[in-house]
């Protein structure tokens, strides 16, 4: 496992909460995505999406969100969060 994988596998919750500390980043990114994405339902690949923060928000808006990341722990975390929100996201490991 690479140093990068180890880093992101350690604390998925920390990566999830990172955007709580930077709400402007979350708001600006979502605004930009909503401006340029086609209307749902369409498939939008979240490549390197970590714990799925954006995937989950967009899935709740009707997008189908395949999520890929190199961190198995982030993907597991994302699946759990999606389950809590009663939505489905597909996840896979990047290698």
C-alpha cells in the first residue's frame, strides 16, 4: 500500500469533515457543478471522491454517482453514509 493510500485510509471521517471547516469550498464547488452538469438523472463519475461528500449530495439530487477512490476505507465510509441517507452510490477501488 502506498503512503498516499495509508494517509487517506487512516481517517475517512477527518476527510469527510474537512469541508465543514471550508464551507465556501463546498458551496462554490456545488454551485459550479450544478451550473455545468446536465440535469439528473445521468451518471456522473466522482473520481477520487474520497468519503463521497459530493457524491452523496448529488445522488440526493437524482444523479447516479459511481464513486472511485484509492482508499478502501473512504469507500466503505461513503457506502455507510449513503446507506444512512437512504441513497445508493456505486464504489470501486482505483489501482
